[in-house]
C-alpha cells in the first residue's frame, strides 16, 4: 500500500500525474489551499507515495495536464506548453 503524499493538495484545482520511462513519478497540483492558485511540480516516490517539491510551475493559473515524453517533462498552462 502506498502512503500519503505528505503535502496538502487542493483537489478542486487541476491535478496532473505521469510516470517517466525510468520510473520517476511526477505530479503537479495546487498545494496552497488558501486563496489563489500556485501550481507546483513534485517528484513522487512510487514506493512510499511521498512527494518532494521541485518548484513552482506557475502562479495564478492551473497547470493541466502533465506529461513526460521521451525524457522531457511538459506541463500545459492555459493551453500552452511550459
């Protein structure tokens, strides 16, 4: 059984998740459950479920969706690729 991410997520906002070919899990979500959207990128340990912050993807807009393609991480924000 996989455990908790270890961070609070605003599940009413966009959530992205993908697993790279080498087995690294990535997730994007709004971890700031206060006012406003602050989408952050995390790596996710697939054995424990623990999320580790990589950095902020964008502020003021939801990032949706997340995809890892041939070793490149792509995050779409407002219809554009970041």
